[in-house]
């Protein structure tokens, strides 16, 4: 290690443990801590309306879901176009409890942290089951297998009366140490909860990628036969990649159920799956920070295009309904442009910016 | 003396200020979220324009005196998530009355309306909207009532034996909701036989379904969905020569449907296959001359709306909900109470008996109370004759809906 832990200059390692540290310098750690303080502190200083707090919560939920998708598609190279269905599994786990024991039962309102974890586990089980075809299928064929799961999910929810045939199943208001979380503080409360979960899961992925299990994911992505020859188990790796993605998606679904205080079918359609995939691509497949950039960028774009389409609808002739086409057109265009000109996503821009700043003070 | 004089002047000044404050114009904030773009925007777009135009008219013609209505209208693309965001925004802005749109979002936000204690009028007439809710008011009779009215019409006008009927419904709560109510009406004595309930998909051909219904002796198909699947079915039926040329023609099928299956959009989609299609709604339509038609077209002309919008029954529906909202504000204002959510909710519940209100574009009066939150109960049946919808008899009220309630 360098003599001064605050400087990147002369930074070398003498043990593997040192190399695997999360923060290379104390400066990195200080910056990150400051960033976290900022994330937790700003809502206490700048009061945001419920509308925007809901948008922020929604972005954070998408981050949790996309982290999972990035694990299976970005790191393990297994295409999944049924990710919204996995998110739906998590949400409908909560909904199933509500249908069975009532939406304001103490288990729903007081033991919600356990239910969120449980939803993640249910998502993981479904992920592992859906991942089984990955033992035999690759590329487009695997994509079709995940698509079929999406279709089965949609059909099941829409036709089973237990799931209210896709219509909203209500979820009660939760309790915190201070009592029932009321309408006024609802979105702020969930902001802190989801942010904490994002940080924990983010660190989880970061640490996973340093372990042999994480490296297995990337080895299988790059060449599964070579990975097999190196003594790894590609089949198991693929299944647990799906299980991990299912866990993240399940947690995201449970959070969605609690934030929206209800579960409805339309939040987990194929369209949403494509949306998650777009977030992962735009953010940067196979990068952890891409999972943050993608949802932020796409959700922000969504909001802007919504406003644009709404304004356009006032002036464009209603018979042609051109305004309706604006959103999918913009959405598709952004994905195509990223695939053409920046396939590594926004994460690559972040990498470039970081590399510029690293020049100071004489890192190399 | 000087002191007394100055005191007098001060009192006069205060009186002037009080009077000025008393006549200060107020702006009442309302909010509306609906599908201006995306699925069902063919209905949402003219609906939004109806609301917008009527509130403009209220403000310009000073129907509320110097006070004005400021109704923000936002597109939700038929997505409940976006509707929820819009609603939160409106609540933050301090709205006192809310206008919603789809069945899904109305059901999804039901608890929010109750928590906020805000009177809400959706464009969805799903009876389930009213279950476990105190603040949702349907503008007109529910889909259930509309289907039962059509079934009653079949039972009363079918010649020979018990009429065999099939329901053609949308695969969602919007479509499925009324099915159980029709079954209940039959159980209560409505003289029809429900042969089959078809949940349509996105089929582009209904030949097999129509042939199957014919083989089962079905003579009437009652639809609870949107126009496009009905138009596909009507065109297929015409191609197969199965469409009845008059109501109840033996060996043929007479097609009928609820509010969102009909209107000019259906005629535009189905062409002459729409001929003899029976449709029920509680709104007046512009192909039937009368003061309501004149008023609707005049309003559309005043705000330079195109012909399609001007003649849309959804434009009429938008005008109607705006009329109701403006009316409850006017009534609350006339009583001199503070205009807020609670006052408007009270006025909504008091809109019955002598206090009922007849909006111009409706076929009957709006009546609301704590136990009746479906507005216009009088439904008009129309049928397509020579390419336009014409009235069939006078507005009627369902007999069996009361029996099954």
C-alpha cells in the first residue's frame, strides 16, 4: 500500500485482500460516504412534493430490478425478456398474502421487511425454475423461453380470480417505530427504505463480483465451454444467475406493491420487460453503475416525452393520433442510438469522466 | 372631535377593504387525468376536449360570477402508475374535485380518493368502482345496468319463446364486471337464456365464434367492450350473412352493446356492417336533432374543434362531467359555504329529488345520494339506420337492476 492512504499515487498491493478492497483510497471512501450522506440528507432539506417523491421511488425500484437483470444478462450473458414477470412474482407474493389474510393484517403492516425478503426468495425460486432451460438453450432460444414465462405469468394473473383477474389488489399502510406511516410521509418513508435496500444490494453485487461465484458469471458469459474446462459448473452458474436476478426482481416487486399500495397486472407486462432491458442497455450492460444510470435516464426521458406527447396531442389532428406514437418512437430511437453509437452505455461515459479526473494528482 | 373623525374614517376604510376582499375573485382548482394518448385515446381525446371547452365556457360566460375554474388536464396514457402520479400532483396543488378516466386506475386509486375525501367522477361506469368506496360517483348508469337494459329490451321485444343471448366481453374487469349482474338478473326472472359468454382476444376473424353461436341458436349478442373488436365481429357477421336486418330477425343475429361499443367511431370502423346495431348510452348524440345537439355543436365550434370531436359522444360525456362539477361548485357557492372538498362532496350527495340536475347532453337527470352514486339512470337505446345512430323509443330505466341490488 502507499504510505498515504488518501493518495492514489504509488498505490500497490501486497496481499489479495488489499486488492479486493471496495475503496482503493481513503479519498474514494470519503467521497462515497459524502455521497451517501447527500442521498439520505437532501429530502430533509429540500421538501419534494409527493408527485416527485413517487417518481424518485419509482426510479429506485427500477434500479433494484435492473441490478438483477444486469446480473443475468450483463454479467452472465443470458438474455431475459421476461424480467417484469419476475418483478410481478414479488409483487403478487405480497398480493397473495393480502388476499389470504387481509390487506391490513399485522403481517402485512408490521412484518413488511420480512415479507420483502420473502418475496425476493419466491422470485429466486421462480428465477431458478425459469433458468433451467438455460442449461440447454442459448441466445435467441433462451430469450424465447423467458418470453414464454412472461406470457404464462400474464395469462395466469389475468384469468385467476385469486389474483383478482389482474385488477388492483390493495396493500395496507405499513407501520414504523413511530406508528402508522401516513399518506403525507408515505413516499418519503419508502425513499429511505428503498435507498437503503439499493445500497445493500449494490454492495452485495460488488462483493459477489469479487468472489469466484461472480467471476464464474463472467467466465460463462465469455465462453461457457472454456469455463467448464477450467473446472467451473456452467449449468449451475446459469441457474443461480437466474435465481439471483429473480431475487432482485422479487424484492423490486414487493417494494412496488408497498409504494403503490396495490398490485395491478399492468405494471408487469411485456412492455415493462422491454423497458427494463432498455434501462440495462442504456445504462451499460455488465456494469454495476450502469444499473443506476439506465433507470435514471429512461425514467427521466419518459417524463419529458410524456410532457411532449401531451402538448403535441393538443395541436396534432386527433384523427391521426400522432401524439400516441411519440413515446414509443422516442423510446425505440434512444435504444437504437445507444446500440449504434454507445453500446457500452452511459457507464462508459462515467468511466471516461473518471479516467480524466484520475490524472490528478499524478496517479500514474 | 378630531380623534372621533379619524376613527370614523378608519372604520370606513376597513369596511371598504372588507367589501373588496368579499368580492375578490376565487379560482377553484380541479384536476383530471385521462388517456389523451395511448390505448383508448380515441375516446379520451374528445372527452378531455369536452371537459376543457365547458370549463372555458363557464369562465368566459361568468357562470360562477367572477370566480373561475382552473382544471388541469393531464395525459396518463391509460397507465395506472401515471394516473397515480398525476393524482398526487393535483393533491399537492390543492384540488377540490377530481375527474378520472379508466376502470383500472379508478379501482387502483379508490383508497386514495377515500383517504383524501375527494369527490371523483371517472369516465368508467364499472359498478365495482362503487364497492367499498364513498367518494366515487359514476356519471351515468353502470355497465351492468346498461347490459341489463339491453337484455330487458330483448326480453320485451323478442317474438317467440325465450331469447337466446350471448355476451361478448372485454377480457378485463371492465368487460367481465357486468356478466355476474346479468346472470343475477336472469336468476331474478329476466326472461332470456344466456347461452355463452365470449371473452374476445385480439382476433382479426370471428368466423368460428359466430358459427358456433349460430349453431347454439343465439339470436342476440350483447357486447361490453370497445368499438374495434365489435367492428371486427360486425364485419365478419356481414360477410357470413348472419346480421339481422331488423331487430330479432329469425335465423340471424342482432348485435347490441353498451356505451363504449358504439358511437360514430363504430360506424367509421365497421362501415355499413354497423347497420341495425343497437347501442345504449345516457348521452345525447348529434345525429339526433335537438337542443342538446345544437349546444354541443355550438360549443365545439366556439372552440374550433374538428367535426370528429364535435360529433363524438365522448365529447358530450366530457361536457357532462364538467357540467356536474361546475354545478356543485355553483350550488355550494349559492349557499355561501366555503368551497372545498367537503362542501362539494356534500353537494354531490344532495343532488337528488328536487335538487337533481339535468345536464344538457344527457338523456335524463343526474341523481346522487349516499346510497346512489350512479348519475343518470335513464338510458336511451339507439340503432344504426342508414349510416347514423337514431333513437329507438324514449329513455328507459332498468327494472331488474333494482331487483338485484
